[in-house]
């Protein structure tokens, strides 16, 4: 009954509180999402490296040893599917978890065929990310308590970074529209939708979902 559920919840909370050890590579091109996901991962005890696109991700994963790679699907230079395929062809067997705001089956199928092990939906929530980290990383037996971080997850610094990028993209969009550069417009809109979701601007994110 209820007592059993509460006991199970307490046991789960204890698992959540355990520090993890390992090194995670985050391959994501949006600066405020890089910072936010990095902060989430560091709070688990793990180390984080960042790559700005798939090509950089392949380069870093080839040069260093990682326990987990979080790979965004849509990025400039080289997307997540192509980067995952390349890593697998190079013999890299590090688990790859695909970050995707697009839950359509064909996109997931592409990532699975490329060699992805798992999926994490964007916007990324701490609880979902923790579950993935606990699955792929080892517990740190030396530590009992999760990292204490007084700074809120979405800090003023992150909000300012987000707003600055919105202003920049608002300058760029009319130029892209004049040039009818639809692939670039789609990429900008996709990134904006993901960021707006996380930063609480749900109306803008919903508009993006209807049109993307």
C-alpha cells in the first residue's frame, strides 16, 4: 500500500543522492543548453566536456576516453546521426544517447541504425537525465551526497545568455528570409524552440512545434 510506495520513494531518493563518477561528452550547438546540461551533469558528480557540433564531437571522442556521449540530433557542420555513424565506423563503442526534440519514429530509427543506445527528449528534465546518467555511469563509492550547488539551475547568467542570443537571431532571420535560406531558417527556429521550452516561454515553443 501507501507505506510500501513511500519506502520505495525513499530508496529511490537515496539512489538519486548518490554521486556518480565518469566523463560525459555533450555534443550540442546551443550555448545556453550546453551550460544548462553541463550544470545538471556536474551536479551528479560526473565530469563534462562540450563539443559545438558533430564534427567536433567525433574529434573529441576519438582523442579522449568518455563513459557517455549525449548527442544532439540537429546541428550545423555535422548532425548527430552522421556523427554517431562516424564514431561507430571508427570503432568507438562509447554509449551514445541521442538528444532530440523530434519524437517522430523515422528520426529515432535513423539514430538507432547509426548506433545510438538510447534517447533523451528535449527539453531535457533533470529527473530524466539523472536516470540516463545512473544507467550509464558508475556510482562513486567514496561519496554519499550529491553535489551541493547553491546556484539555481537556470541562473540569471543563463537567462541573459538566452536573451542575447534571441536578439542576435532576430537580426539574422530577416536576412535569411530575404535569401530564402530555408535550411538555415529551420535550424534557427529548431534551436529557438528548444531553448524557449526550457526557459519557460511555452507560447513561443508551441508556435514552433506547429510549424516545424
